[in-house]
C-alpha cells in the first residue's frame, strides 16, 4: 500500500540508507507523504543545500507523477530517470522564478516534456531512425532515374517528330 510507511519507520529507512538511495520501495522520497511546507525560494536561489533537500522532497512527487503518467505504459523503467532529469533542469530555472508556487507546475511541465521526448525517441528507434544508408546508393539511383527520364523524354520527342514528319510526307502526296 503506497504511503503506508512514512518517515520514522525504522525498518524502511534502514533498508533505504543501506542502499544509499533517497527513495522508499514505491519510488517516493522518504517522508514524501507527510504534509510539507513549500521551500524558501530565496534560499533555493542562493543554492542552500538544506533548502534544496526540502525542495526535492516537496517537488519529487509532482515530477514523478508527471513522468509516470506518460511513461508507465511504454517505458516504466525510465520514470525515475525522467523525474530526476526534470528536477535537475528545474535547478537551472529557479533563479528566474518569482514565487515558490511556480516550482510545482514547472517541475510537472519539464517532466512531461522530457517523458514525451523519451517516447518519441523510443518509437523513432523502433521505426528504424538510426539505420544508416549509403548516400552513394541514393545518388546512383537518382542519377539512374534522371538518365531514364531524359531518355524517355527524348524518345517521346523523337516519336512526336517522326509522326509529324510522316504526316507531312503523307499530306504532301
């Protein structure tokens, strides 16, 4: 059951700490299901590590949910990576923010767009986007097509000229 184990559950925390991760078995940061206050925007803009820890816990569920919504059906193994990439991209944008309330929608938007980009890349790979073909082959084919086209035009013109000259000869008789 998601959210059943909260921060303070010694068994769960010890397991996560031994693995060196920040997340519980559900992919959420420890304590993510506790009610949290928004982080201090000025502290984030200064780069305060404690403020960023708090911001990560506050923003992770939003980024994770946005990535999971798009990727769960096709690339479930990429959900956490996309959520982390979204939060990393958010770090670059925090200096432009005027209000801390802008962070959650921005985290969701970045995660959504990164997830869609990941899906596009995955599906284009399936269609053979990464297959390479020789340009010389295409040049030869194009040259052959041009040559054939020229020959056909010449033969058509020749037939028209010969039929005209035949008609002229017949009418002259």
